[in-house]
C-alpha cells in the first residue's frame, strides 16, 4: 500500500508541472491591446454576448479584431 501511495504522490507531482490549458477566448484576449480590451469590456456591458444588439460600428470593431487575431 505504501508503494501505491508513493506512486500516486509522484503522479500528482508530475501532473502539477503541466502548464495550465488556456481557452480560445483567453488566447484571443491575450493578443489584444489594452485599448481593445477596454472597448471589448464596454461592448460586453452594452450588448452582452448578443452582437445583434450592437450598432454596426461596434460589430465592425469586433469583426476586425476577429480577422486580426482569430475567432474567440
């Protein structure tokens, strides 16, 4: 039983060394400038996840970001 506990401890240590997995959204946001992030925050507060509620200028901003940095 002691061998099993030692093995589990070593596996836990190895697993802890793995870098955290980032979501596609996290990867996308890391590419944005501070100004872009602030604008995204404003748009999120204004329209939430529903882009249809946003004015065409705001939709164009989001589409430009996705074209530049990839889809989030």
